[in-house]
C-alpha cells in the first residue's frame, strides 16, 4: 500500500539524479505500464530525450517528461512510480489510471525569519 510514509521515503531515497539514463529501469516501465499508458520516448539526442505518457492529457505538464529530470522508476504491487525531484507519477499496472503526487514546498530561510519576526 502506498501511503504518505512510503511517498516520503521515495523522495528521500531518490533525492538525486542517477549517474546516467542507463540506470533507470526503462524495461520495467515499458513492459509493465507501457501497454496501458502508451509510454514512448521521443529522442532528439540524450539531453533532449523526453518520456511521453499517452494516458495523460496532452495539455498536462506530466504528459512529456524530460528524461534527464527522472530520478528513478520504482515498481510496486499495482503501480509503477516515475520519481522526479518534486513529483511522483504513479502509473497503474492493470489499467490506464494515473495518480500524481506533488511534493509540498517547504519554507525557506527568509520565510522562517519573517514568521519569527512577525510575532
């Protein structure tokens, strides 16, 4: 079961980009989620390669993902997670259901100081 603790652990474990795109588990993504989500890679060159998820509306910012921004591809029992710095896209393995988690923004130093000084 994917709950908030699991999501927090994913963000923590995959906080950095992989050393190369070869470290991403692309076969898992294509074999398991590809048939339901029409997943493809649009490749001009290595720096401009984009992962295209056909089950997500073309107007969504999650329809085309720059490959160099993907931190990991993680399997779960019923989902495949595409992990990025501030979001995780969950693709269902059994149908075309998509779920997106957005990482909450944390207060920066200036915000914390401003809050302390206002009291």
